[in-house]
């Protein structure tokens, strides 16, 4: 059992991070805490994609005549996750700017109070 856990450690950790992020989104009523939960969840998914792209015994994808028959790792998942990181940071920046505007207008970031004040 511990061998199974140790061999798939990165998957267990990303699963734990996804659960923590989901808890932050669903259970918390403060909008900043929900945004932090969303960012934790996005980071976990990025880590999952990166960990799935690793090949045991793989090397960097540079063609070299002395390494015939070498296993090369695809750089595509890493490039896509770099793009996802940029989108995640931009989304967080816009969300924080909106939260600042909401706080200036309503004086709170608690979801229940915002719903009560908007009625």
C-alpha cells in the first residue's frame, strides 16, 4: 500500500490541493478566500498536467547523433502550462481589481452581506 502511495505521490498531492481549493471555493463566504481557493485549484491542475507529462528515463528534446534510441520528453505540455499560468495570473489580477471595487462600493467582501445589500 505504501509503495502505491509512494509511486503516485504527485497525483495524491495534486488531488489534495484540488480538494483544498474546492473547499475554499464552496465553503468560504469571503470573496478573497474564494479567489485564493480558485488559484490553489488552478495551480493543482497545472501541477497535474506537468507531472503527467514526465517520462521515466526521458531526456530534453534536443536531437543529438550520439544519443540514438533515446526517449525524448514532449515540451508541449510545459508550454501549454506556461500559457495557463499567464492566464491564471491575469484572471487573478482582474478579480482582485473587481474585489477592490466591490469593497469600496459596499464596504464588505462577505457574500451574504453583499447579497443582502444588493436587494
